[in-house]
């Protein structure tokens, strides 16, 4: 019998699987940091007041990328190539979820609809990230090697999710409610499929590195597909609802640093 705790412990204990895990995570955070930086630079005049929060969102994600690199460096490891089929952030972008990179590379202001799209995409993906970090924090928040990193990232993800809720509700009050709900639903439907496929790909790579028996790999595959089925039937609703967070102005002020992971 295996659990989320035992699986993650097995990945952390093996240098090769740990290296791949950290590399995948660092790559996704780096892409998110770049995207947020470009969005902040191209913010439309009507929403310029949001730019500092978008900048902080990107700075947090860049910090997370540095943390994952530092975790590898502390163990004497170098980043591993990230298999294309495990690149969650890139695969979402290829599915047309969020803002296309060719648009972000242009020096043309984005529209209000673009910002609504960005925030809706972020609301869905930050829910996924926050959920994962809650689980990791529960089991490994006090781990001597990765615990502090998990606590820092978990706190940031909670802030990012609160920020998405608050800003989308503000835009809904200005008449964008139906557009927001449509984009949220489109993002959530696509994200479920990408998350399932990436989870299967990651477990396949980990299984080969850790030499899992067929029964274990098959059980994990079945579990991932079961979660996907639950989310398709109704679990997706947690990713599209909006409620005012207890933590207001969560991304107000400068980004917090993590000098111990510099």
C-alpha cells in the first residue's frame, strides 16, 4: 500500500528522481515568472494600478524557481532536461490557455480582455498549486531538507490565489462577470486534461527511475484517472467559483525574499 507521503518521500530520497522533480518545478516557475513580467510591462492604461501586483506575482514565481535550483545545488545536483510531456505550464500555453507567448513578446499594450484571461487562467492554476502545497505542507512542512522551501512556496501560493479571487471579483463588479465565468470554465476544462496527462507522464518517469513494479505503477495510474473522473464529474467547480478572500490585498507591497535559497 502506498500513500502521497510515502511516494514523495521515495522521490526525495533518490537523487535522480529528486533532480527531475525539482527541474520540472523550476522550469514551470521560470516560465510563470517570465509571463507575469511581460504582462506587467504590457498592462493597458485602464488597469495600470494592477501592474505592481502582477510584477510581484512574477517575482514570487522566479523566487520559487531559484528555490528549486538551490535545493538541487545543496545536494550537488545539476538541473535535468525536462521531458516535454511533463511541462504543465508549457502544455497549457500550447492548448491556448492563458495568453499566447507570441502576444507577450510584442511591445503592444494588452487589452482588458487579455488581463481577464490572465487572471482567470491564474485563478485555475493557482488553485491547483495551492492544493498541492497544502498537501505537501501537511506531510513535509517540517522535513529537514525541503520543509522550509515548502512552507515559503505554500504561503506564496495562498497569496496568489487570494489575489486572483479579489481582482476577478473587482472586475466582475465592473460588468465582466459573464466573460470571467466563461473563461474560467474553459480554463478549468482544459486544465483537468493537461494535469491528468502531466501526472501520468511524471509518474511514468519516476516509476522508471525508481524501478517501481508494474502493480505499483498500475495502481498509481488508476488513482490519477480516478481523480480525473471525480474532477470531471464536479470537482472542477472548486476551480471556477469566486469568493472574497480573508486575506485582502495579498500581493500588495514588495515580494518577500528567501535569501537562504539565493
